[in-house]
């Protein structure tokens, strides 16, 4: 499977950001990709009131993504915001094209490093795996990458490739953590991880909230870096060898050997 990662720099105008989706999707399709990934908050960057831009999954922005995917003839996954029942929004991935019509709501909210995502964002509760050209693709968002149990569950549900869509916060060591975590989740699951981030927006916007550091990366089932970006906008296109991944999963059999022991419940003896 050929996969493209669109490391864009989203602004605050959803229509302009949809134009970015259209341009990069066309470029990805021209390069032979069957799946193109866009960052978290593709619809609108963080740092502005999100309730004002959130739209339902049948609204114009999501409909636009579906139309772009259909015209290009590839699958598209992009970050947006949808209304929640309690007045907050949900941090959502929309997936469309090649027979896919699905969405994922971010489970783990970024209440860390001085930022409180849960103040304005309601959490999701269901892992999601889509199928693209017969390949299981698990969907995750940003802070999810710090929770390996979600990735193991996606692999159990058939994900051979797991995507991470981020607007990663800046700070000392954060870029290194981003790439290390993506590689670690690939090793955890003996599967591919494709992690796409927002391009770095500059110090002024970065100070407003998590807005991206760049560093989009594709990691192999053994944690090797297959492709990586710098901090500027760009499109990565890379081939992933699913037959090789199957051999790795058979050889490094962590998914087969994994147990579900209740570690804290065993009685002490002696």
C-alpha cells in the first residue's frame, strides 16, 4: 500500500483549509497513494473558540472531504470538530473514499503540559478500524499515542497500519517524544504506524495552544523510520510492505504471546 502524509499548516478558515485538503489529496493521488492522511485540527487550528467552527458529520466541511476523496479516487482521513451534546465539541477524524465512510472521536484528551482539552472537548469511547483496499487501518489522534493499550486493541481488531493525526504541542523534548512514541507504538503492535503532524506555525501561534511541531513519520513494525518530515509543510509518500509486516508479527510474536493477567489479584504465597 502506498500512503501519503500531508503535513499542512492549518489556519482558522475552514474553507481555506478544505482547499489544502483538495490540493494535497490530488497530489497524493497523482503520486499513486491509496490513502492520504491529514493532521488533527485540519478543519481549524487550535487557539480559537472551536464551538463556532464545529459542524456535524453531514455538514458542508465533512461533505467537502467526501467529495474530494471521491473525485481523487483515494481514501482521505482528516481532523475536524463536531458538536457534542453537552455544548463542547468532539475532536473527530473523518475517513472517506474507496468505500469508506467512518469517523473516530478522540478518546484520550490532552489535559497535560498546562493545557486542558477537556474544558472544550468531549471524549469519544470507541476504537475504530477502517478497511482500505483490504487493509485494516486503525485511527488515533495525538495524545492517544501515549496510551499503548489503545494501539494493542486496534491491532487485535485487525489493524495492520495505525495512523496518528496530531497537532503536537511544542516544548523541550516534545519533538523527540513524538517520534519516539510513534516508533514505540509500531513495536508494541508489530505493525506500521503513520504519524502526521501539523507543520510548525511559528512561535506566536504555538504560544496559543498545541499547534504542531512537524516531524511527521512512518515507522515499520520493528520501529525503523521509513520516512520523515522536517518542520515545514510538505507531502510524504511512502510504500509499506504488508507481507513483510506479517512476517514480523509471526517472528516477534508479541501479539500472540500477550496475556491478560490480573496482575494485582494473585494471592501472595509464603
